């Protein structure tokens, strides 16, 4: 009797172990697939961002030429121009500090 109870218990644990093993294997497979899909998604999002930046640069170039009529775009480009000039001041200051640091 004891052997059959022991044998049954071992069989139950073996079955549970096999089920857990299957679940973990599926998690690895689906986890890998999810990771690959997420990488593709991120690459596409990066490409979208690059296109938006390109659109922005071309729009800003047209703004500088005075070819933009849309008031909202003009306002955004004007704000960008202000930020650009402010950044230039900090860039110049940083370059001056770099020159002073080098002996």
C-alpha cells in the first residue's frame, strides 16, 4: 500500500512538473515573440519620429524663407527660433569655458 501511495504521489508531482515545464516553455516562446514584436514596433516608432523631424526641418526652412502662411506654424517656428537663439548663447558660453579649461 505504501508503495502505491508513494508511486501515486511521485506521478502527481511528475505530472505537475511536466505541466509547469510546458507553461514555462510557452512563456519563453511567447516572451521571445513579444520581444521581437516590440523591437519591430520600436524601430517603426523611431522611423516615424525621424520623418516627423524631417517634416519639421523642412517646415522650418520654409518659415525662414517666409513661405509659411499658417499662423499656428508661424508661431511654432517663431518659438523654435527663440529657443535656437537661446541655445546658441549657452553653446557659445560652453565653448568659451572649454577653451579656458584647456591650458
